[in-house]
C-alpha cells in the first residue's frame, strides 16, 4: 500500500495563532508608542516656542517698567533736591534777618541735646 501522503500545510495550532496575534499586537503597540512619542515631541516643541515668546514679551515689559520706574525716581529726586534747596534758602534768610534769635535757638538746642545725651 503505497498511499501517497498529501502534504498539506498543517493546520495552525492555538499556540501558533496566539503567537501570531501577539506579534501583531506588539507591532501595533510599537507603532502606537512611536506615534505618541512623535506627537509628544511636536507638542513640546510648540510649547517651548510659546514659552520663549511669552518670556520674551515679559522681559520687554519688565524692561519698560524698569525704565519708567527709573525716570519717575529721578524726577522725584530732582523735586526733593529742589525742595531741600528752597528750605535751606529760607532758613538762611531767617538766620540773616534774626541773627540773635537764631543764636539763642542754637544755644538752647545744644544745651538740651547735651543734657539728654549725658543721661
């Protein structure tokens, strides 16, 4: 009996089918991870550009605010100096017009200050 054995491909076993499904699932998972990584990279890149632009704008605003604060401080300093000079001129005028009274006030102030500091 010479029966010709027909060589047909053996039917895949459940283990072979599971391997095939696992390989396909791993391939899909790898593609999904790569896609998610690319999307995250793009998001980070665009986010960093936005942050750079916002920081640049904030830096410019801070610089402008500092310039304005400096100008205001200089103006207030000039006003204070002018007021100080005006007050000094008034005091000088009072001393010139009433020298004896000025001397008496200075002498009395000095005496009181000396008494307070000795204690």
